């Protein structure tokens, strides 16, 4: 459906036209901050649990199985949380669910800090995982529906880029605490407890946000209220007109299911391959700093991320609305395949730390300027409003399943078959991502979300 027909004067979508075409305003930046702090918290927690595990291993005598469970529990819970929150926000509204996931993260972080035993820590990590998973569809969809047409990719990317700050702050906080005289029995509790602060800081802001005008107009059929929200945010009066068309509530038709295969499949493959960098980073640190202390390797990890990954987020934000989601995702998957393929075809590179570091850095940059960012954006754009939360939540859940697969099986494959085979396998996964992106995903650069809807005349 063309944009012209979707924004016809007699359509309920006509009240959104001024919202769609407005320039960047203050409420856009407030929404970026409010949504982005969730991803800052998610990323901080993602990094810090690895350091916590390293500290707890000698204190609690953790086995290899214990470590695997602790590192992967929140990933499995996040898959469930993403799926459930996505469905619930389509049914009950974006506002109804927004802030609940941050409350879960806050409570989970505090409880983890006071966990008396391994079993309780795992249980509390499940709560954290639910919150992390729920934040993916709620924040992405809400930012997408609050964005204007021309800069939607930039705004949603800026939300996701807060993950980069969290991944940078995590190791810095860990290094700072580890360098003090504080006993390790207390350090890990402080590390986990600090995750409650950024999450708690935006609970109030999230609960006070208005329902998105798009959800009001399309799903709730409340065109008047949608127009009032548009006017309050943009200071542009919405012309009242007799609505002669209605928005069709879509089902999981063939078109929507094919798009779901593209978004969920790409995210699943990306998160499996993403762990290839995790494998590589450990090899790099061992090669560059054999026998180094935990605080040293933590700072080195932060430095690598600052040089290789942060620029990827920033470049993605700058060019998302210029180059398009599809081109950026394709480029990222291709470079990942080439980088992993080089380690497969020339295994001697692993013995040359400097060259290995360059390949690692390039692949890390193109993961961020590539599918790690676009897989977050695309599901918030390609589905109709009444299925958008479910589509994004299911896609995010597939990604977390991929992360779970990578976390559990890649170390086993690495140990059994060696680095070259593991990298070759990941190169194949990245190539599957190329095919899926090229054949299935539509391009939404410059298009209104109106184009995902179907209209029908109102019969009386």
C-alpha cells in the first residue's frame, strides 16, 4: 500500500501525518534517554556477570557446569521475557507494559546483590533476564512509533547505542572495584547491585509516557486521543475530519510470517556468530597478556571495545537513514564472514597477536555497524501496529536463543575441533545471514510505518 493511500484524509492514520513529518524535537530526545537507559543497564549486566563469575568461582567453588548455568540463565529468561512482553504490549498497549521491565531489572539486581547461595543467585538472574528480554520489544517499538519518518533509523539506533556505553562502563566499574582494598566477597555484590541504579532512574519516566499515537489510532480506534497526543508533543493542531476508512487488524498472513522468518532468523544467526568474537577476545587476551591479573584483562577488554565497537554504533546511527537497514546489515554479515573465514583458511593468524587483533577489531566494528544494530531496528518497522510488539518480541527471543546456543555449544566445539573449525562454522552462519537478509527483508528507509497497514472503507 502506498503512503498516499495510507494517509488519505479519511483515514484514521491522517492524524499521524504531522507527527510523521515533524523535525527532531525535545520529546524525541527524552524518549531516546528514557528508552536507552534500559539498554545501558542490559549491557552493564551482560558484561558484569562474566567478572562476577570469575570472582565467585574460587569463593563458592563453582564447577564448569555451574559457570555455564550462571552465564546462560539470564539469556534463556530473556528469550521468554521478550516473547511475552512483545505479545502483551500488542494486547494491552505500549504504555501499560512500559516500566514494568525496568522494575523487574531493578528488583532483580538488588536481589542478586544479596543472594546467599548459588541457587538463589541463579533464581534472581531469571528475574533479571525477564526484564532484559522485555526491554527489547518495549523500547524499540515505542521509540519507532514515537519517531518521525525521516530520522526513525537514527533515533532507534541511538537507543540501542546506549548498549555501547553500558559495555564500556561495565569493565571500568569492575576494574575500579577490583583495584580497591574491598574484599572480593563484597566486590561482586556491589557490582551486581549497581545495576539497579540506571534501571531505577527511568521507571518513573517510562510510566509517565503517553501511549503512542499510532497504537491509539490503529489498535484502540481512538483517533481523537491520538490527535490530542500528537498536538501536545508537536504543538501542531490536528485537523478533525470525518473518518471514512478503518485500519484492518492484520493476522499472521504469509507476508507477515515471511518477514518474521527474516527478522527472527537474522537475529538468531547474528547472536550465534557474535559469540565468535567472545571466543576470539579470550584468545587475544591470553596471547597479549599471559598470566595477567583479572583487573588488567578487564581494562584491556574495555580498551578493545572502545576502539572497535563504540565507533560502530556511532557510524551506524549516522548512516542508518542514508544507506538503509538492508545495506548495512548485508555489509556487516559479509565482513563477519570474511573475518571468520580468514581465521578458518589461515589458522596461523591466531599465532600473530597483532594481526589477530586487527581482524578481531574489524569484525567487531562491522557487527555493531551491521546486524547487531539493524536486527534491533528492522522488527520495529516491518510489521503492522497490531503485530509489531509480537513481531519484535519473537525476533528478539530468537536472538536470545541464538546467544544461548552460542554460549553453550561454541566452547565445546572449540575444545573438540579447534579454533579454525569453529571460525569456519561461524563464517557459514554469517553467510546464512547474508542470504536471509538479501532474499527476505524489506527496506524501510524513508518509508512511513503507515505503509505496513491495510485500509478498508467503513460500512454503515
